[in-house]
């Protein structure tokens, strides 16, 4: 069943994450996951819904305001500070919650994206304990039960994997406002602050760059059109125009990069990501495996994977596989070029057959793309 159908069928504002399950999922597995969420993440509020026509189950997941505050403290969510306490952005702390702007507003303090980030953090860190099993499938200690993103993966009977789709909830009233001020707007500035509040800094920064890049492309487009209009048809004039346009592009590209550095820094400062923590102290992705140890950087318990093991795998597995894939692509492409020369050397062939090597090359590229996606995921 489509996610949009779920939104229309069971409308509710009291939901941040929607998890839908295939109709083949047995009740024992659903109860097992529900029990793990409720015991492992007591901060979450989970409502179980069932669609009578498709027999699909869904979990509507949210949390109380107090729980979200504790979650913001746990992940170090950066929030604006009141002017009388120095202003700027600071990682949230429950002990000093009174210093943050709009803390009294339970509805407006967290944006939709921030609520979902906190819940996603909890779900990603829901891990199995030692000796835990489901349908005779034994989990490794610390193995993530849920892998957030577009879907959750659970081990089903027989060792196969099935998918539980997880989508981030999009309230219709906010979507309608963005549709009017952003999607349907013509020749108007993008509502970047609204985009940041709803989708997060990464999405807002991407569209900020896209808008800046699109506007900056006007200059080479106009200059190139003028140059093309006044260029004569002789070779000397065309060569001079090419040199002039190349020099213009070098200057334009330099100015474009420098201006974007300034613009990007302004947005980063405004949205509180200018001095984000280094990657070395960020939480590892939930799929990361290793033995537990005390981190020499943060003095907290973490999963550690020895660098020599990673280097060994890269040298003996990753590198040979990548080289083999490159050689395969090169040989297939070379074969298509040879076939193209052979076809062109036979004048009696119908004209439509002259495109056959190009069609074969396109099919090969598409097939290799799908194959290499699986290889990359395995690596």
C-alpha cells in the first residue's frame, strides 16, 4: 500500500514517523518489534493501526515534549539562545533549558525535521542484546534492529530479509504553505528559512546552492549569447571568441566559488552549523560493527573496528573487486566500439542497424549500473 494512501486514510497530527509493514508479516514478529521499541525506547509513543482492506499494519510513532527535550540534550541538538544570555546557537541542555528561545512553546520549539531526527536517533540505536533471537534467527550482540532511512530491515524466518517502510510524517498544512510560497511561486526568492525549519539544514543548503548557481549561470549565458551574435563566420574570429569566452569562464568560476563561500558561511552561521562537532566525535552509523571499548577521545563506550582489519579487507577484497569491475566495463565498451566500426564498414546494412551498437552500449551501461549497485552495497 502506498504511503500517500496511509496519510489520507488515517490523518493525524500526533505522528512524526510512520512505519508500514507488508501484509505477510506475522503477528509474532510485529509484537516482538513493538515490545522492543516500547522497552528499549520508553520515550516513544507507538500507536498500532490496521488497514482492513489491505490488511497492512502500521506503527504511528511520536513522543512527548519532555521526552523530545531529553532527546535533544542526548544528541546535542543546536538551538538559538535568548539575547539576554548571549544569543547565538548552542547545544541544547536540559539543565539550562530556560536560556533557549521559544522554550515555553511546546508546539513551535522543535521543527518537524528536528522531532524526526530525535526519533530517528532513538530508532537507529535500538540494538539487540546478547543471545537474542527471532524465529530461530540469532542476533549478534549490539546488532541494530532498525536501520533508519527509507526502510527498516528485520530478519524473517529462514534468514531472508523483509522491509518495513519508514517515512517521515509531513503535516498537510505545512506542505500547503510550502507549495504556495515555494513550488508554485514564480520569480520569487526561495523561502529558505521555512525549508530549513521543515526539511533541515542539509536540504535547505542544497536548494540555497542550487538557487545561487542558477542565478550565477545568467552571466555566462548572456555574455556567451552576445559573443556568439557578434562573432563572424571566419575561423580567426571564432578562435578569438573561444579564447575570450574561456578567459571569461575562468574569472567567472573563481568569483562564483568565492562568493558562494561567503554565502554558504552566512547560511551556516544563521542556521547554527558553522561550528558543528568534528566527525571523530559523532555517533557511528547503526550498521557499524565492532568490539566495545572506551573511546580515547570522548571516554564513552563505543564500537571499535581495528584499522588493520579494514585495510586487509580493502586490499584483498575491495580493491580486486573494483579493478575487476573496471576491466569488465572497459572490455565491454571496447567491444561495442569494435562492433560500431564493423557495422559502419558494411554499406549494405540497413540504416537502422547502424544504431545497434549504441543501443547495446546503453543496455550494458544500465545493466552494469544495477549490478554495481549491489556490489557496492555488499562492499
